[in-house]
């Protein structure tokens, strides 16, 4: 009863227009932030096959092949397109480089044979192997090792190779198409020929497929063992590198590549630039929303301060009558909490409405939208900080009146 009477006394100067202005500004700012975050989450899979908020970005780098390097190769100079120790150290020293991995290539001839039982089909072709450090492999497989006592070669191949076989070679030659699970059961036999002319046959098995590495990958343990066994004494410099970078869309990376005569395999740089631009645009949108939310916070603070200024005499009288600063400030705190709860609910409803407008357009990219959990939790954190700031400001203002009376 006392609180009801006190509220009627203090609410006489409450400006509904000012409170409505704060609420509207806060709804707009919060909605912009939520929409920016949610849109980023919804479209991010277009630019990122490895769907993770803390995704790592990799570039495969080679040297440009020109006429001079081709002539050098013809005359036995194989170092024209390889990376020297100095070049590797210079690359590692760049601020946008996190890690550098080297491709190791087999230095001996390899011949692969595949037989499809029941189909009377046999495929034979020259092969090649490469290896990279395990930390750069994007496919997690079991038994990714090699034991010379029980020699079976585990292989990871590019998904593009399977697509080329299924929709190019198999379709044109009337051969059966193979799924990822089926091709792992296809027996493969490799003929490994040493530089001294010796030959050895060894079974292999495709254990996984990679989106990142457009090659045929074997474990580093096998690569080291086989090069020492079939091509002893040959030490090759790497001709391809895989680089983990912090910002693949940066113009600084392309400038460095051009100055050194390096090439980036595939269209990774273009897609990374698009993803980088998406991140920048999203950051700008979120920043605008945050600025609007901060301004709305100060609008409310100003409104509350004006209201308290108009009620200064009444507040002092209530304090003299024995009401505590907590009781008086609690009335304004409840008002702020109720308003901000309504702001959050309205912003969430409007976010759902905005998503319903743009989600149909994302279906063209085979996207059905991500969870709204990150956006909603971010909005809750923002509105919570705004509410906390309002509460602290109100209590400090009323506490200052208490100390003046004392």
C-alpha cells in the first residue's frame, strides 16, 4: 500500500513519450544487432565448408610455372619451382601466417590397379602420393598410420576426384558409380618401383575424403619409409606448401604472393575475400546497432535524471519520512526492468519476422538457416548490460540525495 502511494506520488512527472522514445530506439538498435548476427550465422556455410565459428583458413601455395622453369626442368634442374629454406623462413615471418606445412612427394614410380569383382572391370593407371603434417588434414579417420610389418597403405583423396569419376569417367564409360562408403571397400593394389628397378606390390585402402586437399594423401610415416626404401639418397625441396592464415581475405596476402611469384591453388582466395567482406559488413551493421543501443541507454538515463530532478523535493521528503534509498530506487528499477523485458521480447519477435523475409532467398544456396541461439544470447547480454547500467545510474543518483540530506 505504501509503495503504491509512493509510486503515484513519484510517477506524476513520468514522461510516457520519453520512455516510448527510449524503448523504440532500443528496439531498433537491438534488432539491428540481432539481425546482423543471425544473418551472418545463416549465410556463413556458403563461404565456409568447415562449419565452425572459430574456423581455421588454409591456403595451398605453389610457385608460378613459367617457360624458364620448364627449360630448367628439362636440363635436370628441379629446384626452379621449389621453396628454399630462406623462402620458408620469410613466409613464416609474415604476421598473417599461423603455421606452414610442407607437401612431401613420392620420389619413385607408382602404379595403381583397381578391380571391381562381379563387374569384370579393371582399372590401371600411374599414381602419385603426397603427405602433409597431420594437423593440416581436415578428415578425421581411424588407423591413420603405417606398419611396415603389416603393410597396407591408407589413403585420403580429394572429394573432387570422386566426383570426376562418378559424373565424368563412369558416366561416359558405362561404369558403376561409387559412394564414399562403397569406394572404401574397393580393393586397390599398388606397384612400387624402386630407383634400382626393384618392384614391390602393396595393398591400399581409401579411408577418407578431403575438401581442403586436392591430392592423394598418405601418412607421413609411410612417405618417409617408402622414400628411404625406394629412392634412397634423394632429398627433395617442397614444391607445394599449405599455410594456415589468420585473415585469408586480406589484400596484404595477395600483394605478398604477387611480389614473390607465388600462386594460390583453386578459388580459395576469392571465396575467402567474399567471406572476409561478409565479416566486415556484418561488423559494421552490428556496430551501428550497438551505437543506437548505447544512445538509447543515454536517452533513458537523461529521462530518468530529468524525472529525478523534477521530483527532488518529493524524494528528499520521502527520505526524511524514513523511506530508504533502496525502496525509492526500487520503483524506478522495476520500471526499467519491465521496459527492457518488453524491448527484448519485441526485438525477438521482429527478428523472427525479418528472418522469414530473407530465408526463402537463401534456399537457392541450399541453406535452411542456423539456430538463433547465438543471436538471442547476444541480445540478452546487451539488454542485460543496458539494464545493469540503468540500475547503477538510478541508485547512485538517489543515493546522492540521501547523502545531501544527511
